[in-house]
C-alpha cells in the first residue's frame, strides 16, 4: 500500500470514528496482507444491564479473515484474547454483545485480522445499566389530526399544512411552529391550543407583524429580551420580531449567495435554522452554502465554521464531511442548530447523517454518525440539547433518538423506515417524516410531524 493512499485513508477515517492504526506494511509475499486499518464506532447503542450494540469499520476488508469487537472490564486496551464477537466480514459491521455484567464499566474496540496480524480501532468506554430499563418515549398528539389545511383551535381541531420546525420559548411557555405550506408562524400551547402569529401572504415586507410578509419561514429562536429570530428561507434573510410585534431584517439582502461583512449587505443561500446565545449573537445554518454563520449584535456577519465559497458564489455543489478547524471543516446540508451552556453549537448535518459540534473557535468534531456509519442516525433533521448535554434527534425516516452525554444511543420512539400515525410507547408510536423537535422546561419533547400535519409530545421515562 502506497503511503499516499494510506494517508488519505487515515485522514478520511479520523473524521468520524475513534482510530488507532495497527500498522500497514507492504506485503512481502503474494499471500501476506497488511495489518488492516480499523476504526471503532464511537457510539454504543441500546445498552441494557447485560447487552449492548457496538460496531467497527475496515477500509481494506477484502483481505480480512475475521472481524468484530473485543472488550474487557480490566484490560483498558482489549485484544482478541479477551471477550470478542466474530461478525460477518464487511466494510463496516454491527456487533451484538451479550452476557455483560450490570452496572459495570467496559473497554471496547473493533478489530480485524489478516494473515499478517490483527489491527485495532480506538478504545470506547461505556457502562452497562443497573437494570434492563432503558429510556423510552411515550407519544401523544397535542394538535392536528393528520389532515392538511388551516384552522386554529385546540387539539384535533387544529389544522396544519406542513409543520416543519418547532421551537419552545421558555419565557412565554409557547411552542412556535413554522407551518410552511400555509406560509405562517404559529404558536401552540403545550396543551394544544393554536394561534396564528403572522399573515399568510408570501412576500418580503417589514413592519407590523399583521402586515409583514415572509416567504417560507423556517427555524425560530429567542433571546432573553423576548425577541424572536426567524430564518426566512425563501427571502434568504434573517428576520427579527420584537415583543411589540415589529418585524425587521437583521441580515441578508434577499439575494442567494455568500457574502460576509455588514449584515444588511451579506448574503445567505437558503438559511434553514437559527439559534442565539446570551450575548445576543445569532448563529445560522446556511444550508445551501454548507456553512455555519454568525451575526453579531453590532451587525457583522462571518463564518463560524465551514469551507468558504469561492469568489462569492454559493457552494452547494462542493459539500463535504471534514472535522477540523473553522477554515477546513466541511458540512453537507446543515439543517438545524442547538446550543449548550458552554456555547458549543450542535449541528444536524443532514446529508452526512451526522451530529457535529462546533466550538466558539470554530473547531468541528463529529459526536455521532457520519459517512462511515450512515445507518446510525439515518437522516437527522433536527436537534436539541438539555442541561446535561444529552442530545435529542429527529431521524426523519421515522425515529426520535437520544445520544446521552456518555455516548449511548437510544431509540426513544418510532422505528426506522416505518410510516404511520399512531400514539403509543417506543416503537409502537409511529410518525410520518418527523422534521423537528424541541425541549420544554420539564424535559418533554415536542415534534413537528410534517407528514401527519400534527404536533406530537414525547414524555421520556426510565431515565
């Protein structure tokens, strides 16, 4: 194997998995193959008191004669001489662990063996539960009835037409919904009573909220002063609604493109989501530019992270999946944002099937999923983070997911690639293209169930 090829593999591999290189020497005979380059999936799934699901990845798997994961409670760098699985040889695989001890810390890593030896991925540490109870979501419908249309009211009397994004305002206690095909921003109480906030006329007009016009409003966020920020995707601008109901534009000039600098001269290309920090900065998921942008209170737009477009042109044709610093990190269709207490920005990187974390310095890391493990998260379209840094995700293929701060993935409700409209517990509940979720002050989730034209509530038990 040429060194240049090995370096390319290693660079790509570091983007999404925990990696340890076991060596890659050129074969000395026709029947001797390099020790494989292996990665461990950094997320462990569905941990109970005695079971767990892990996984790994190999690049040169055509020469492999065995692969799986190995683990130990005492050996912090486990080998195949410890407990192990032997899985179907593949580029990436899933390993089902059983016979584990309750409430016990384990060290685990993936392995792959060729005739020249065994290579290992990086070590992942996880702890089994004390009991078999796992986090589970109980789903109910608070507004909407599966029929598209427009009507305010309560419960099943409310009609939506494409509720795509949802945000909880901790000051008012209201849910804000972007009802995209009605071209409206609407509020819903947590008990299901709706109210229309904006008018449905498509256009671009600032002023009083009763006459202001939007074009396909998407993500909504709030600051401590009660201002509402809206990603106005069709107008390629970011709008602000004051508590008095006055609409202004804070960034963007209505042209699709990429320009930083003075806010009202800046350009965005399909801004999908916004989130604010306590200092009044507004962060934007600039979807078709594959960038995370920042708008300061003084009115300056800059790139927080992502490959910059060349010569001011949108870069939708050059997406990527790269972790690293602000100038080299790359995204592919960032759909939603969340922020934690340390001001890290979390990104639902839709087409990379990944959740990314961006520091205030613009350094990007992948915390779950990615191109090497695309099935883990499916198609993440929204994200929320609680005070303990547990991350909640909508997989718009039908699931509501949680990645705990310890790196354990649970499916709270729904099932992948299953479409329906049923309330219930765990996989008994079904969704139809769930697009967005938000957290209230009590730890409950609310989901914009796009295809069912409904707002669903998820109460999490067994925490």
